[in-house]
């Protein structure tokens, strides 16, 4: 389980890996719910990387009410990532329809 520190309104967050103590910086890009659980969509925030990576983590409430992020179970990863891909496809299909109808 990792602590999430929302550093500013620009949706940049820092996550402290409790196992290594490393601080990782991500862009909090999106949030969605599936089967009664909330998930955060994070993008890598490394300027020297050629390609941005997407990571989905489960959002849980900590003991003091703070939002914490937890890696998702390996056996559920495919289901969760596929569901998010479907949400994105639906959004893009709706946007394409709106553009076509506006002409």
C-alpha cells in the first residue's frame, strides 16, 4: 500500500513506496468505479522518458480518512484495464458523434 500526497491542484501526486521508500511522481489523470471499488488512473511524469505509461491503482480510505492507493491484484488487472479501455472507447465514440452532428 502506498501513501498518496496530493501536492497541488495540477493533479500531480507523489507516491511513497512503503517497501523501498522511493518517492514517485505521477499525473492523476482520471478516476472510475468498478464493482463498488474506486480506481485512479495515473500517468508517469518523467520528462526524460520517451513514452508515458499508464498505471491503474485502487483507491482506498486510510485509517484517518485520507485517500491511499494500492496496487491491484494481478488476477484482476486484465479485467480492470479492459474495463477502462472500454470507458475510453465509449467516450471517444461519443465525442466523434458530437463532432459529426455539429457540422
